[in-house]
């Protein structure tokens, strides 16, 4: 330290001592005795004592300063002998409010930032008047809560839209979600210069008063209610691992930039729900830039990468999220979905199981694990998981649809039909159930019901080629061959490379006595897939009807070559011998 700095500190120190002793020995005496005749003699005596005490304190108390005695520090170095209001502690210029409004302006370009800053300043002034000279933290918090939630009637709404997040809209409507109200609360605290900060936990943010001696969590979603840290640690589905807390990833006091990250993260989620994937990705990237230890941010970016058909980058982000908070259930559910899409079924099942262990009420984890069990042929386990999903939410229509399909594949059509009916009762717009039930009806030869269901599905999916195929089969089963042909035509128009469909349409054309057109379809089917023995058999039959015996014989020979153990092989061999004796004219 330079000499000038030491001297300056020493002079300041002596000044503090003098002020302290003067206030103690003289100020009160002056008030009591300033009108007395003995005032001035007493004043002179006091001054002599004061000078002696100054010298003594300069010798001994200065030493105490370097020893770090807390009481001496408070008395000798405070700005005043009486502590000032708590909101005068921090005098750094406010900027969170302007930053929050600038972010809001990206969504609402027309807003006048200065006007909203004045609105905010009015609230700060209102709180300041109510606080008066209050210095107790609990009373400060209570006063802010009374002004904000009682007098001004700001209210919490559990919605995920921009109006509930953006500071300008919150000031206009006096409603906001947990992020929006927390930002408002922090802006007020910043205007008052009181020691409040944001605190993040998975999928949530609240505020905390922390001056080093007094610490209190403030839940803006419940009108400033006090909540202990333990309330957030074991939140169902959003648990925080001990390591995440120990490493300072959650439940720590956030910097201003980290608070801003929460605004971007929540706006990213809103953009994603609205289908604005590019804008959502930009926002979550900003959130991660400002706060790189938030597992939720990486998890949400992983979801975006999945939507962008980039599973590898999604997997990288999910792995980062697991490393940051191994107890965050949603990341295992999402990572399990990536593994399932990559047909890494063992890993998918492990992740879904981990998600269920962390959050036993996770409907989607049971549902998706049930789907994976179905994919690997474990219908029994699939039915078990889908039943668990239904138990957790008896109105979850997709679970009924999938369980019905598993029942159908397991040879339990009545149970399947009951599930399909219940699924449609819960969600009449679930068009997939119409298709599944139509197949079930067709298999049961209930063709009219099958046609009705698949027609309802086609109304919502006019370009679904498979739907026309199902209806074509149902019409054929019913005996309405002409309508069956119309649907085969439509299917081929939508999917012109399916060999089996040309083969089946060829049969339909034969039934309609259109042999030449039937030959074209059989030939095209063979060109697309030359190993379908039945296509050769039916083309041979058609050639024979047209009197083209040599061509028929060749097709029959190919049929037997491809299918030597066919049940009708002897009959076909006899036909071949007959055709040899009766070649084409």
C-alpha cells in the first residue's frame, strides 16, 4: 500500500473516532443543556476529555482495525452511527429492467421502453414510501409483498405464453408466470438497491433476499410466500441431485446474466410450443451462453434437435443434461426416445426405467416403454406398461389405442375393440384409432363397419395410401368389386412402386373381366418384384384364358421353380403337361 493511502486511511479513521465520541459525549449533552447556564463550562470539559480519548483510541483502536474486530468496524467505519435503510446498501446502476424490456421488444417492437421504466419507477416509489425507514429484512419483504400483491394486485398465472413472460405485458395486465413475476420482483429490488437475487431450480425460478446475515426464499407464484430450499430439492419429476447443489448448478444466487438466461429459456420453450423451431433454438442458445450449467436448457435444446431430425446432437445435449443433474427425470425420457429412434432398444428401456424410478407418475415414460416392448415383441410387458399409463391417467387416449393394437396382435380382438372404442370416446379426433379399428373390423369380416371407420380416417388423411388399400380390401370382401378397383387405383396413384398392389389389382380386373388390363398389372408387379410366385401363377391363368398357352406354360414353370412345395404343385404340373400338348395357334 502506498504511504498516501495509509495516511488517508488513518485520517479517515481518526475522523470516525472523533465523530463517534462527539456524538456520544457531546451531542446528547448539547440537547439537554444548551439552554442551561452551566452549558459552556461543561462543553469545555467535555472537549478536553474528547481530545484525550481521541489520542488513546488512535493508539489502540487502530490496532484493533487490523485485527478485524467486527464491532469496532461497524461503529467506526459505518457511514452513520445509526444504520441506514437496507435499500441503500447497493448503489450499482439498475439494468435488469431495461434488459428485460429490450428482450420483450424483440416480440413487441412497438413498446416504449422509457414509458415502462417510468411505470416501474412508480412502483419502486410506492414501495419506498411504504417502507419509510424500515431496516428489518422481514419487514422489507413483507412490505414489498403487500404493495405488489395486495395494493397493486399483481397475480400469478400458470401459463406458457409471451404475455405472461414479458415485462411490458406484466406491467400492463398485472399478471405473470413464475419467471415474469420474479423478473418484476427483481427489478423492484434493483430499483430499491436491496440485496435480492434470482434462484433457479429445474423448470422454475424464484427470488431470494440474502444480505449475508439474513436469507429468505420468496415464492412469487404464491404472493411472496417463504419456501425453504428443501421444498425444491425433491420436487416430483424435477429433483435436484446433491452433486448439482454442491457444484452450484442449482439453488445458488444467480448473477444478472443468469437471470436473463431464464427469460431466454422460457421464451425458447414458448417458441417451441408455437412451432417456431428456429427462433426457439436461437433463444435456448442464448440461455446456455449466459448460464451454461442448467440441465433444463440442454434438455430443451435436445428436444429441438430431435424436431430438426438431428438425433446425434440431441443425444449430446441429453448427455450434458444428465451430467449436470442426474436426478432430472425428463432428460431420461427424452434420451430414451432418441435411443428408440435409433433402434437401441436396450438403452431406451433403461432410460425409460430410470425416468420412472425418479418420477413414478410419469405417464409418458410408461407409455413409451410400452411402445418399445411392443417393438421387440414383448406384448405382455407392453400391455403392462400401457395399463400403468392408463391407471395414472384414465383419459389418456393414445394408451388405449396402442394397447388395443397389442391386444389385436395377441389374438384378443374383443379386448382390442373395447380399447379402440374407449380411445375414440375420449378423443374423437384421434384418427389413427379409426384406422386401427377398421383393420380389426375387416379381420372380423365386419366390412361395413370397417369401411365406415377407414372412410372417416380418409377424411382427415386424404393422401394416406395405406388407408385406400384397407378400404379396397374391405370393399372386395363385401363384394363391391368396382369400388375396390377405385381404391386400388387411388393407392397406386399415391404409391406407384408397390409390386403387391399391382398384383392384387390384377386379380380385381380379372374379376371384372378385364384380362388385358389384368395382364398389364401382373407384368408390372413382376417387373417391380420378380420373386412373387403368385404373380406368375395368376398371369399364367390369365394367359391361358386368352388362349396364350405357351406364355401360360412358361409362367407356370417359373411359379413351380419359385415355390416347388406349393400345395397345388401337382395340379400345376398337370396343367403344364396339358399345355405342352396344346401349344398356341
